[in-house]
C-alpha cells in the first residue's frame, strides 16, 4: 500500500495524478509566508520503501497515466535516486505519459545541466517552481533564499534541459509598500525566463508563520482586495512573452485563464472593470486572528 504522511499538497493541474511521496517536507522550509510543511521534519524516504509502493500501486492501478512526486521539493534528491524512481515508474505503469514534481530554484541551481537532462530524459516532464516574486526586496523580506538573477538562471536551466516549466507568483506578497515593484519585477522574471505556464496566486496569511506574526504587528502591511486587482493588472500588462496565464487557485478573488500576450487587451479591460468593483477592504484570506 501507499503510506501517505499528511498533509499532501499538489498543484490543481495534478488532480488526476497518482501521488508518491519520495521526500517528506521541504528541504528549505524557511519561507516566512509558507506553512505547508512546518510540521514535518524534512527527509528523503528510503528508496526501497518508495519502490515497494510503486510496485504495489502498479498492480492495483495499472492504467495510471500521470504521476506527481511529493512533497515540497523532490528535485533535491540525488540524481541516481531520482533516475531509479523514474525507471521504476515507467516500467510499472506501461501507460504512463508524464511525471511532474515541485522544484525550488535552489534544487535547479544545485544540479548540473547534464543531471537535469538525464532526469528529463528519464521521464520527469513538468516542474512546478514557486517563484513568488521577482523583486529582490520582497524575496529577501520573505526569506526565499534566492534573488531574481538566480531565479531566472534556474528557470532558464530547467527549460534548456527540456522541462515544461510552470511558475507561481503570489499577489500581495509585497504588502502595501512594494506592490508595484513586486508586480513589475515579477513580470520581468516572466519576460526573461519565458516559463510555459505562469500562475498568480493570492496571498493567504497562514497562522503560526513569520509573515502572519509580522502582519499582526504591522511590520507587514496587509494588501486590500482592490490592490490585489491592481497588482494583477500591472503584472499582466507588463508580460511581453508567450505564456499560459492562470489565476484560478482557491485563493484568487476571480478565476482567470488567458494566453499571453494575445489575450492581454481583453484581460486588461476585464481587470480594469473588476478594479472599480473591488472594495478597499482586507483580503478574506488575510484574516489575522484570534488564533
Ligand atoms: S514556499 Fe516552497 S521552498 Fe519555501 S518553505 Fe514552502 S515549500 Fe519550501
């Protein structure tokens, strides 16, 4: 059987994928806004355990077409380990079309171009990379551990190795002081790295995170709903390259799907309309307590 250690996260587009946890938690686990894996001590699961689960699942669900590897940043595992897992997956599931996983910019920077190419050729096809912001000031404030230049380098490296790259940015992460810089510098990352997919989530303040604590004390100024819409417009208006744009996460105020840049005018007009209708009130997802 598959022994999941909860909670297990996956991107919305991996809803139909069979999930294997090859790591538990996040090897970095220091971003101040993130509470996803705070309760887990990071570890790489023993390879024999993972292989046993894959073999069991391949008998139970032989028609699986998609697999997602969890938890937070499985690309941190040694390359040989990843190649063994991928080999086992494609042997076990003859109809398997795609394997995806989360990856941090750090994971990508740590692997050599040859290692990334080997992993891609072994069948890891799509990487979901949390960029969060393109602004060095915001990245430093939220302790992302990388700057804009390193993020662009990591994304370009992933694309050159042949991966489909899906990026996520967090609207509102610049608070009220840096929202314009956050939107403009994030668009700059998209323009320089040209990810296949660009997703804009909206900030959710998670109790017990450092950012939540900072917001309670006014160190981080929580954005308003209208600001989020203005930020989205500024972000979209400044993306000049081809990317599939999505803002349809549960955290978002309105669901958006667009192909940029061709849908830019339509989307900008829609967003300008939404801005007028959106109140200057705090985001529902940034309620501060009591907890
Ligand atoms: S945002 Fe990603 S890299 Fe940062 S702590 Fe959370 S899972 Fe780890």
